[in-house]
C-alpha cells in the first residue's frame, strides 16, 4: 500500500515551505503529485526522496535551480540506465549501455568539479584578504 502525504506533512518532513514545494513543481523539479477528490496534493515517498536529493544538491553543492534541474535529470537518467543494463542480456548492448551510464556520471562529476573550482577560487580570494589583514595587524602592533 502506497503512503500518501499532504503538502504540509511533506514540507515539515523536508524543511521547505509549502510555497517552495509548489514552486519546485511549477519549475519541473518535481513530478506533479496525485490530487485528492478535493484537489489537495498527495505526495508519495518517491516525492519525498527526490526533494531530499534536491535539498542536498542545493545545500551541499550550492546549485542554482537551473543546475538542480540538470543534476536531478542526470540522476534519474542514471537510475534508468542502470535498470536497462540489468534487463539487457546481449553482451554488446550491455557494454553500450554501460558506456552511456559512464557518460552520465562523467557529466555529474563535471558539474560538481566546476562548483568546486569556483569554491576554490573564492576561498583563495578570501585567504588573500586574510593575509592582508594579518599584515596590517603586524604593522599596527609594531608601531
């Protein structure tokens, strides 16, 4: 039996507002949930898991909404490709599908590497400011 959650329950479970959940749905970051007879959104565990992945990618990786969309699409592509590999019995086709899976993972890694590079650059700039502050303090103390 599939458990269905109301929007306020999901919002509390994942730490988002109901407005944000509706916005993510509007942007296509989430598939629209089923509706009750009264028109209320009814979310599944799959919706909750997807939201958790979105939040992690947003918070940990600092992805914009557009980047989130691309990243999550790739994550879903990965799952689908993996399932296809297990269903394929022909060795040559299986190898082809494994190569496709590898390309998907490479794209995800590339997105993460770009974010990390930007973070390293920003850290370096802030570190230079810190060094200047340390030098200024030394001069002030010596006077």
